[in-house]
């Protein structure tokens, strides 16, 4: 049997590849800090360690298509420069608001669009999946943690009750006759889900041809680890319960989890392989004539130079906005108590977890019958190490030995003469056999604008930075014993003007 000779390589590749490599190198030069931060997350987080394999896999997938790509004529696509301008702007927004996911997503999209712009649509459509697969290198997914943890707790409690075991639940904590359990970040299953979706998507691409089968398997790779994690959590609790809490705790917890997940995923792939499809005949097997040498070098040069200018525009704009340099640290004075209220000793040893604030204020006030605590964390000169809105700034961490969040909600309150939606929460503190329950109200102040939305807080910060107004922001938290929750409404209405004045004075003293 003789094999058909490989088709000749189109001469335009000799011009396109060097220009493409130069464009990629230029993009990485300007966004090196973003790329380094992304790699650092891969290195320190087991959840995203798989991302080290994403770029090599993408390159390998492209290499598999080398004979299919060789006879094709690369040609620059100028209109794709417009999306590149958009990604530069989104990178700037991410940098101004210190959102890693946005800056890193913008970097990966910029690299993808650079490749497509230089090689053209005709070539790039043959490597659509390898290019799209690069998006799995962006370490995102932690925003799903609260929902996944809640789902895990819901299923575990329902399954335990269905097994005849009485359960008392508060938030992510629950009690059964044999002991106390809590759903923490490690129980969310986020690691399993991200790993399963990444590998499952690659499996679907390599084993299926029709789009419907590929999408179905990707959907399965999302659902299976979620359900598997629920079953894993239930089994861990059952093993602990039946063994008198001698098994399925500590290291055993993690071992059982990964072993069970590994078995489930292998079974998913084994079943999926039964419906695998034969790939179509590669294009390299066909005899394709070599056309002209492609577009003039000046066209490519213009496209590559434009890519270079667009890539540099984001970092240069950010440098211009920061030209004035950092402002002095803010100073928060003491809050003037509203009429009828006075400072009192603290009634709860609880402090919200807000990392690296520029200034902090925590005071307690009472009106003779009710007590209310006030916590303000003020941020200025925000960056990736010091920022107001981040998943690590919480009312209580999941592994806090004393405090836990029992429930969350939103409500409209009266702040002075204006209504305002705030986030609400109920906290439970257990120490030395004693329980403390707190009602909490929370909202943000961003250069005078109020919101309870994380997204709006980030948006207001970006707009403020773009207008040259700085990034002064704060979180305002009021809390009271649940038995005196009505004091929150009274204090919020009475103290709102004083709080606004306090924050405005801190902003103006720059």
C-alpha cells in the first residue's frame, strides 16, 4: 500500500509564521505581568494546576492538523482588529478594578484574535477548537463556590434524612447524632467540575465528529461531577457516621473524594467511548494545488503593526491614568453618634474578614435598649493585593472555628431620606458552648455612590478611575443581635448622614 504524498506547503507560510511569532511575542511583552499572574495562580492552586497542560495540548492539536493546514493560504484579516481594540479596553477595565479573571481572559482572547488576524479566517477555521481550548487556561470558577456549596449541603441533608438519619441544619452546618459536619470550599466540588469539563471537552473533540454528540458529552461532563460530588459528600458523612467518625475525616476525606471522583470520570469516558465516531479523511490526503504566494508583505506588516499598537494601548492607558502616583493613606475619624445614640462596649467578638484595607473603623453604639455595631473597611490605591470586592473578603470564612453564615438575602432600607438595597445575612457564633446570633446589613460606598452589588461596585470603581477621580471605596457593615434587629433600621436611618460625611471627609483628605 502506498501513501499519497503530503501536499506542498503554501509559500505564504514563509511570510506568515515569522510575523505571527513576532506579534505573539509583542503581545506577551506588554502583558507579561498578566501572564505571570495567571501562571502564578496555576502554580499555587490545585484547582487550576491542569492549566499548565492547556497551551501544550493546544499546540499538539494544531500540530495534528499540519498536513491539513500546509496547502492553505494564510492571509491577514484586517476587520478583526476591531475586536482586538475591544479586548484591550476590557483588559484596561480589569486592571483598573483589579479583576484577575477579566485581565487574563482579555490576554488569552487577544492572543487568539492575533492568530486569527494574521492567518486569516480561512486558515483559522481549521484550528477553531485548539484556539478556543486556550480559554481553559484562564483560572475562573471560584464565583460558583457559594452556589455549589449550598447545593452540596442541600443534597447531603436530603440524602441523610432519606437514610433515616435525623439532621438539624443551619446554613452550611448540620448536626447528626454522631457529630457535627460542615460544607467548606473543599466540599464544593469545584476542582472536580473544572477538571472534568476541561478533559471532557477535549475528549468530545477527539472522539466525536457531529456537533450534537460533542455538546451532549460536554453537558454530561458538567452534570456528572456535580452529582458525583453530592454523592461523595453523602458517602463521606455516612462512612464517618457508621465508623464512629474514625474514617472519612481529615486525609481520608480527601482520599475517598479523589478515588471516587476518579472512578466516576473513568466510567464516564468508558461509556462515552462506546459512541465514538471515526474522524473524516484528513485534508492532507487530497491533492491541492499551490496558488500564488499570497498577499503582499506590506499588508501583513500593516496588520501586525496595528496589532502591536492595539496591544500596547491598554498598558499605556493604564500607565497614563496612574501617572499622578498613589495618594496618601486615608484617615477615618470617629463617627459622631446620631441623636439618642452613644458609644458602648462591644457586644460581640466578631470582625468581618477584609484583607489589607487602607483604613478600618469598628465601633459599637446603643440607645439604652438596643445595640448596633458598625464596621467600615476603606480602600484607596487598590491593586490585586488590596481591593474591596474580592471573593476572599467575607463576613466569615468557611473554616472559621467560631462564626458561620447561616443565611443571606437582600432588602430595601431607609438610609437617611433615600431608600437603598442592602445585603443581609444571619451569623451564628459558637464558643465554649455558648451561641451568639447576629443580623448583618452590608453595602458599598464608591466615591459617594451606594450599591449592594459586587458588579456595580466594580463598575463604579472603573468609571471613577477613567474619569480621574481615584478609586476610594468602602464597605459599610451594620450588625446587631437578632433579638434587637429592629435597632439596625433605626440606627441606619439616623446615622446615614454622619456615615456619608465621614467617608466624604476621608476621600477629600488626599
